[in-house]
C-alpha cells in the first residue's frame, strides 16, 4: 500500500469517528445501539432508562447457595451472577448483585435503598413495593430425609406425628409446613442447622429444595435424599421497585432471548456439579475450607467425660480408660487432632465445665431436654439398654410397671431419669452421687434397686464384693451416646458428625468384643475350672453305667406322659365346651342389649298411636306412617339376630351402600325414642359416600353410640342434643357422634371400651355395648372407633 492510499484510509476513519462522536452528543450512543440490536429491541424509554441508571442493585440472601456464593475476596459467583451477566450482555444494562442477610436485604429493597431482589417469590404483600419479572428458575419443594430414612417416610401420611424442620425466614417453606397439621414443625435459623437437624435425628425430615444438596455437600454431609416431591413448585423471579417498570421490561426481553434451555443449563451446572470438600493430609475426612482451617488453628479439642461409668468410661491416673477411649482414638485419627481430657469428679461437674466453656465437647453423651439448651449432639456411635440391679434375695420381676411405691436410685446427671419418671410414675426415683452409693443402699436394703446401663451393671456384678446383687429387669428403653458439642461451635459439631459417620460397623463390633472379652478373661478362676471338669468327668462315667437303667425309666416315663397327655386333651375339650357355652351366653346378652332400645321405641310408637287414636288424629296417613316405622324396627330386630349369628363367620359378604342413607334410616328408628327424652338429634350429612362394608353392623354401632349418649344426660339438663356428622378425609369415611352431656370422666375414658365396664345402673346397661361396637368397627369392618371429650360433651369417631 502506497503513502497516498494510507492517508486516504486515515482520513476516512477520522471522518467516521467524528460523525459517530457528534451523533453520540445528539442521542444514544450508536455503538451501544448497534450492540443492542444484535440481541433484543429496546424502546426509547428503555434505552433512556439504561443510560440514566448506571447500576441497578438487586439484593439476595447470602445463604442461598448456589444462587449466590460469596467468595473469599468478596466477589460473587453462582447462578444469579451468571444470569445477570447474560442479561447485561444482551440488554446493555448493568444489573449488579448485593448479598446480605435476607431480612436486611428485604428492608433495603422496600425502602428503595437498593433497587430490587433476585431469587424472589411472588407474594401479594410485596406487590405494593415491586414489579415482578417472568420466572427465570423453578424449583420443586421436597421432603428431604437421610438416605437411611429411619422413619420410613414414603408418602404424605407418613409425616403424621413426625418432626419436620423448616427455615424460619423462608415464607414459602413455612406456608408449606403449615399444611402438615398433624406434624411437629421445628423452625431453625440457618440452612446449616436445618441439615444438621435431619442428619443427627433431631428432625425426621426437612422441607427444602435441590439447593439443600449443594449446602449439604459443601458441609461434606452427602447423606440426604428426596423422599417425597410436593406439588409446591417455587417459580423464582426478579422483583424490581414499583416506579421502575422499564427495568422489569428489559429483564423480561433478555430472559426471552436467553431461553429456557440456557437457563436450565445454568441451573444444572451449579446443582449437579457441586463437590466442595477438600482432603487434609493430616486427616482421613473430607472437610470444607472452613472446617480445615478450624482444625489447623486448633491444637487440641478439650473433652469432658462421665468418669464413673466403667466399663464405658472412667479416669485413672488422670488418663481416660474404658470402651469410649477406643472410640475417641478412632475419632482423633479421623480428624487428625488430639482430644485432650479434662479431669472431673463426676458427670455433674463435667456438665458444668461444658457450660462454662472449659470443655469443647462431652464425649459419650446422651441427649436430654435439659442438655439441648446448651449442647448439640452428633449421631450416636454407641447404643445401650438400661436395667435395674437389686439384692439377690429380691423376687424376680414379671414387669416393672406392676412395681409400686418402690425406691429406685439413679446416678445424678444421667439422662434416663426423665424417661423413667415419665414412663414409670409408679416408681419413687432418687438421685445418688455414684453407682457405688446406689449399690450400698441396695445391699443395706434401704432402696429396691439401682438403674444404669446393662454394661455398667454387668461390670459391677463381676466385682467380688458384689455377689449379693443381680440384674432383675431390663428395660425396653435404649440410651444413645454420641458427642455433645457446645451450641456456639457449629463447625466442630459438623467435623465430629463426619467423624462419627465414618466409624465402621466392624470397628464398633471389634471394640465391644475385645473389651468385654478382656474383662471376662480377667475373672476366670482356673482352680475352679479344673474342679468343674473333674465333676463333669465323674458324671459322664455314672451316666454310662446307668444307661440301661435309663432305658427302663424312659419307657415308664413315656407311659406316664401318654397318660397325662390324654388327661390334658380331655380337659381341653371340656374347656372348649365351656368356652362355647360362654360365647352363646354372651351372644344372647348382646342380642338382648341390642333389642332393649328397639323394644322401648316400639312401646313409644304404640303410646303415640294410642294418644292419636283417642284424640281422633289417627287418620290413614298417620296410621301408615306408624306402620312403616313399626315394620322398620321389627326388620332391624330380625336382622340383629341374623347378624349376631353370622358375626364371626368368615364367609360374610360385604356390600356397597350409601352411608348417608344408613344414617338417615338410623335417625328415623330412634327418633321416637329420643322424643320422650327431649333430646334433639341433628344430622350433618354433606355428601353421599359409598362404602363397601356391612351396613347393618354400622347401623348397630351408631344405634349404640346414640343410646349411650342419651343415657349420659343429666336429669335436669335442658337444650339436649346429639349431632351425627359424616365426611370424607384422606380417603377415609369418618362418622362423628357428638353430644353436649358433659363428656366422659378422665378416670373412665381409657376404660370405656372394656367389656362389662359401665357407669349405668345394672338395669340400664351390661357394659357390652361399646365393647361390641369397637369389635364390630375394628375387627369386622377394619376401621377405628375412638372417643375424646369436646368442650361440652363426648365425641365418638368411627373411621373406616
């Protein structure tokens, strides 16, 4: 190229640049407009808005990883950063992110200190503050458990009676949680607390979404699974201040250009590729950076124990001994940090040391309501049942619940004292300073027994000076031991949780077998062993010489056994006949019980007919009405005999019937009977419900419940009523019979379905009505019959 051509090109370039610069002074930057035209078309208002607002600040909760991740240098990464960067590139705008605590971010956005929110859900109460964009990410709400799923949660009904964890600041999650009315809802401050609650068994499940897995993996707790997917889908949007409609318009245009496929790709990138742990050379655990730094800066972890529970744990020469020492050694190896023993006199002093921060952890710690006030607990690594040790002369217990007014000693500070007090109120429980104190009281017969773990009791029984003691009873309750960590040290809790989870089952078995094997060998008396072997040898020789005699005795014994067996068979036949007679008598009593009310109703109809006849009101229509009622009642009485005779037959055939029709028919039958008692009966039957069962048996049960309700009214009571309600809930048919007769006495409510239990005079009741009704509903119809007191009376509920 010659110099002339070069000069021409330079002049052309300069002219174009000057023209572009002049146009920029008159209107929007041409370069920016060309750039925008490559992606989306913006209106003049939108272009002016971008020009006017150099930064548009949107806020987000800093804990919502991986939507936002706060890096060590203060910069942000994550889903929302990637999406906003794309929006900026496509639109030419400059949306920036600010991360902080959610309540602070929300307050700033409402006060216009920042310009809006990301990861925002649409709530009606926010409409006065914000305009909402189109959703840019959707996340399904999940019921999350550990992979073991110990509570076996597989469907919504399995959550009844369970504890569900939820983040206290998440409005949508709390709204979902409020629907589980039969579950206990535990609100927690952070997502780390939420994850730890389900991992450590504090909750049975938690409410969350796929982001929980990211957080759990970052904590190196990959033990979670989605056990249930809920119908709740969270559509997340950008919320921008109400007076900036152009900002939302720009976002929506950019999102449309990006498309669902690209947004889903960004979401999956962060949710599916989220391993955040690192290996320390010094440890055998996968730790986060925060956990790794904690252990690097911590030379040792101070540890308190219960020093008086051999063979589990004790202190000798200022060193830890016992089974727990083996577990502590494993944990030290896993975390690569020494656990330094802090010497204490007893468990009470150890607990005080933990409270006053003289100890970081309490090893071999069992959880209790009181300890949860200042300790968090890892998953248990040792589980033991408890028993009661008594004097050897004390009779063997059949069941400890029958033991009344007996004094039981428990070592002060042990967690199972609350369990015993709640479950066995018949026992008088005292606290002693140590198990040795309790044993002394047992040997002197001051108290009945002392309670401790079976391992501790067994160890005490091996001592030569405790030969007058025995294990008298083993409770069903098990005590679970893990690490208790001060509640202000969440990082250490997570580290120890990972360590406990990493203890292999075979190592646990090896420790227990090894320790108990050593203890047993220490007690072997070889002199006694030789004496026993000598005696056994003599017995074997005698057996050989007596073998022939034994054959004769065996023959004689066989004859005697055959004779006794024949006698037993004869007695069994007699007992069977007696049982049949008793069953026939019970059946007759039941028929009489069921007939008593219809006969009374018949008598009432007869009296009404007679009165109408004398007053000349018995026209043909009234006469036919009375006849229909009489026919219905006699048909019911006939059916009652048939049903009772076929009640226990296995070949009964179910039939489909309308429950509403049965209840209307039942009301017609006992309406005359209730009229004389001045009891109003109401039906609340909102829908026709078809049931495949036994209609006559259901009618008998309802009849019995109404009959009992009528007899419960006080003589002087006015405004009496009985209300029968029918509805369907959770695929079950529910029938409620409610009265306002004052309810069932507390001391009777647990006995009301017992056979022959009655609060009526013998002339009014046999105590069989409710008993038979419960059998009919639960054994024959496969349902549940229950009772509870309402504000002004009793409510009997039939669920089928």
